[in-house]
């Protein structure tokens, strides 16, 4: 079993850990705040917090009067995720699974940036737009990179003494978030809580590694 904890403080690793800690807080706060602020607008799109929670949510928040905040959050959250992925890749450089996980998180961050491309409302009379297609492809790319990254993190954490105590929660996060992401519906709330909580836990461990 490898330790993989750096043997000296690394400012760049701390920066990556800080990015990982900031991203869930930023994304969660903007998501919740904008949903309340644009509640009537989202309802006009056909969204319902219980009956149709994934109907143009959260992407439709970018179409409202305060939509620029959601667009900016997609971009900034993606950049923070990518930076965190680079830090995790460096911290787990001694483990192939860890390096691959960090690389996939960088790609997941890029997919989040591409989510800034405006989505198309589900209820519309016009054809799908190029920006809407880009948004949909970015959503698929996010799922194809984020979940393998978490699974690989679980494998890498299990083989590293410094990270091993986080392996169980990582597997649990994957086991809960993957079905929630696929099923959509009200399970979207579970997905967001689990995935953002895992991000905070992993980033905090990275911060400790950097310190």
C-alpha cells in the first residue's frame, strides 16, 4: 500500500484543493439562490420542484432574467473542477488509477465549461439550435467523465494509506449518484447533494495532503 501524501507543503496543490472546496459551495449557492430568484420563470418553462424537477432545471436557469449568473457559474465551476483534477492527479501520481481519475476530472471540468452554451427550452416551436446541441453533448460528456473519475478515485484511494479512509465514501457516492443521474426525476436532488459532498470531502483531503 502506498502513502502518496506529499512530503512537503506545495502551494500549487493548496490552490487546487481550495478550488475543489470552492466549487461545490459556489455551484450549490448559485443553484439554490437562482432557483428561488427565478422561481416563476422556471415554472413558466414547465418546471416543478416535485412533479418535474429536471424539466429544464438546472440548465434552464441560464435562460432567465438572471441567467448570466448561471452561465458564469458553469464556466467558473468547470475551471475550478479542472484545477482540482490537476491537483488530484499530482497528489496520486504514484497510482495509475489516480492519474487517470485526475485527468478525467479535468475533462469533466471542460464539459462543465461547455454547459455554458445556452440550452433549448423543452417546450418550444422552433428547431433545436447549435448552442442547445452543444449543451446536450456537454451534459453527456460530463456523465461519461465524472462518474468514471469517481470510480477510479475509489480504486486509487483504496490503495493509498493517506487516502484509504475516503475510499468507502467514494464508493458510496458513486453508488448513489450514478443511478440518481440516470433516473433523473426527484433523484436529481440526491445526486447533487452526494456529488457536491464528495467533492468537498476529497478536496479537504487534498488540502491536508498539501499542508
